[in-house]
C-alpha cells in the first residue's frame, strides 16, 4: 500500500492509525522505503513515542498530551490561544504563520535583519530563526541572514507568498 501511495518519492508521511503498533510498523516501513521523508506519527500512549522515534519518525504527536496542553493554555492565556487559533485556522484574521527557507540565490543572504525590510516590505514579523539545530526566538536586528536559515514568520496571508518567492530569488 505504501508503495502504491508513492511513499518512495514522498516528501512526507503521516502515520495516524488508531493502534501504536501499526504506526510503528508504518513508520519503520516508510523510513526504509524513503530515508529522506519527513515522518509525523501519532502515538496513542506516551510509551510509544520513543518506539516511533526509533522507527524513524521525525515528530511524534500524542493527541491526549496536546489536548491537555491546549486546555491549560486556554485557561492561563486565553487571548493568546484565541489569537493563535484564529491565525492557524484563518477564522477571523487574514494572517498566517510561514516557514521561509533562505536559499543561496536569495538577496537576503548576508543582510542583517534590520536591513532585510521584511517588516516594512512584507508587513511580517520574524518570530524565530532555525539555523541548523539551533532555534533562536526573536532574532536580533544585527543578526545576519545565512543560506539555509529557516525564518518562522507571522504576517498577512497576501504577503507571505511574495516573501517566500523573494527568499528564493535574487530580486532586490
């Protein structure tokens, strides 16, 4: 079934069956057929998380844990949770989160965030920067943008596609 579904060429695989053992099997098989795929697996029980990671999952989601975290956050930071929910599901705000990867031809390369004009030109805010394994929240204005950086951006939906395009090209 996985081969018929095109797992060998897939960029990503989601293993979301109702049984942990089945998700371990799907994850292990998918990883063996496609070593570069990004695999997200569901775990019903917390004890299965480690097994799924060993099987090759990049991320493991435990719905009961996520639900509990969201309930606590809704109690302690209700306005923040409402904002994030609206942004993620585009219910009221025409905004979204985006991951913008900087490639070698991008005119952002070598510029400081202060010089990038991301906020001014794209009406967007860089809330974090992933550089290799390091995740920096609220990168400093003097931080230089490098090839391979992934910018975690919050902005109006209408500008995020343009920002993504700009990050991939040498346009000025």
